[in-house]
C-alpha cells in the first residue's frame, strides 16, 4: 500500500522557518548599519552647512560664533537628538531659526574656539565627529 502526502512535514516546515529567521536577522543588521551610516553622513553635511554659516557670521560680525559665547570649550548634551541647547543656539544664530540640526538625525552639535578659528563638534551619544575651519575631519568612538 502506497500513501501519498500532499503537504509538508513538520521538520521541513521548521527548517524553512529557521532559514527565514537567519535571513531576516542578517537583513536587519545590514539595514541598521545602513541607517547609522546615513545618519553620520547627514551629520557631516550639517557640519559643513555650519561651516558655511560661520563664514557668513565672520563676514557680518568680524568674528566666529561659539556656542558658549567665549569659545573656551563646548559641552554637548549628548542624547538630546538635535534638541540640545547648543544645537538650538546654532540653528537660531547662524541660520535665523532654520532647522539645520534636526531631531531626526539624532546628533547634537556645538562650536568651540580653536587656534586660528573654530572646531565644530557633533555627537550621537556613542561617537563624536569634529570639523575645523580648514575642513579637517576627526572621528572618535
């Protein structure tokens, strides 16, 4: 007597579910890496916009803008996601209230004095980017 099965066995179904689970995990990790890289690129673009704003500010006022007034240093309130006091000050002072530093990117920024100019610092809470007036980039984790 020959019996024919018209469905899948439990083991075959479990193997397929395991394969789909592994593929979705790999895809999720790759997607998160892509999103993080995109946010970092967005932060770098914002920093370049701030650098251009600094050039305009220097032309108008004869000095660079610093987030703490005297330029002695800048403390970024990490984890505010674009809503730290230094970030909102940059938006209002250099960009007349425009939103260059946005909450969606998750980065906060400040500007401090450096020999011959300024340094723009940005952090997302885990890593820090810097850009000086000469266009030199720095990154730390």
